[in-house]
C-alpha cells in the first residue's frame, strides 16, 4: 500500500482482501524482512493559510463542542484551507469532510486563497436540515461573502476558538494524511501535478481506504 498502512491496518486489509488472518507480530516481522516501511507522519509541513484582516462582526460560535460524531450524513462538516508547496508556486486546497463517514464531500484547488476558492470547494455540498459547517478563524470565513454563502446554501456557520486547532481536527487530520500518506511519495510536484494527485487521493480515500472508525472496512461497504 505504498507505505501508507501501518501494521494493524495492514493486518485488517489482508483479512478483508484475502481472508487470511495473521498475527500482527508476524506481519511486523515480515515487513522487517522485506524492508517494508510505513510512512511516519509529523506535524511539520501541515500548514493552514490565514490572512491578517478579519471582520470580527461575523464571528460564529463553536457549535461542535468537540463532538465529532454524526448519526446521519450531511449534518455536521469540518472545512478548512491548507497549502502545498510546489515547483511553480503554492497550491491552495479547500476541502469539506462529513463527520458521518469521514468522506470528503467537496473540495477545490487554486493558486490563490480567496473566496472564489471557498465557493468552488462548496459546490458539491448538500447540507441537510440544521447542517453545521465548522471552520477555523481564517479571514475568508469572516467575509460577508461566506456569510451569504451559508445563508444561500442553508447551513449554520461554526468556528473553532482561536489557536485551538484540535477543535477542527477532522479536516486537519485529513490534510496531514493527504500530505504524509500520498504527496510525500513524490519529488516536488508542479501545481498541475499536485492537483491531479489530490484528486486521485480523494477518490481512493473515499472509496478504498479502510478505517479504524468503521471497523477496518471501506466507507463504501
């Protein structure tokens, strides 16, 4: 799995795919013999772009209260913007994750971190009744255009407290997974190449990647 799966997730993958039950110690031993290594994640390189100017009158309450569970789809979301350093500049990525099954329901990339990127990344969002979209306190989420977007699409805005990145960890963790499970395999990409790899990863993540939260099965199961 390109060094993505650790020993436990690899064990469950073998069971699901081949029906073979192996002891995790045996798998770890074979990994050592075959020279297979799992990519180690670190916080280095996981950065979120934030602008300085904010309209504090549009600040929203933190409605999620660190409850990252949802019993129904399209009700609770986590959204943010991250960036990828490329050969020809910076590529910004805005994405939205559904708490229900951890699916990336919508995303977009751009050479600029602005409202156009946010609006484009929300294009596939289909919020249900009383839906909440949680973000950090990035300036784009204070903009009147974002407030208008929320009103037009019918979702309620929620904002993490300043400096409390863990309060929006579902999407923060996904950005880290994208970078340390997938993009780090490549030498520095161009923005076009990075965009293509992000699209591949989102498809794989939503349809193939097994999850501990779901009992080590695919989301589509």
